[in-house]
């Protein structure tokens, strides 16, 4: 069961990062980047956001924001 839940978390993080990358990277030069680079950038942005927000508010409110 732990393996299944871990895989679900990884899949969610991947698709969430891809969504963040699609929202933030919109210029023609950024659209030509490989999908791995775009998803990596989305992951970096989401980690920075949650690390910063965790300092000032509860995580439930950060997800809603």
C-alpha cells in the first residue's frame, strides 16, 4: 500500500508541476523548451512557493491560496 500511495504522490507532483509550468511559461522561447525542463521549472516554483508560505500561514490555507 505504501508503494501505491508513493506512486500516486509522485504522479500528482509531476502533473501539478506541469500545470504550474504551463501557467507561468508562456513566451515562444519558453514553449520551445523540452517538457522535462518545463516540468522541472514548475517543480522549482512550487517548492519555492510552499517553502515560503509555510513560514507565515498553515499549509491548508496555502493550498487554498
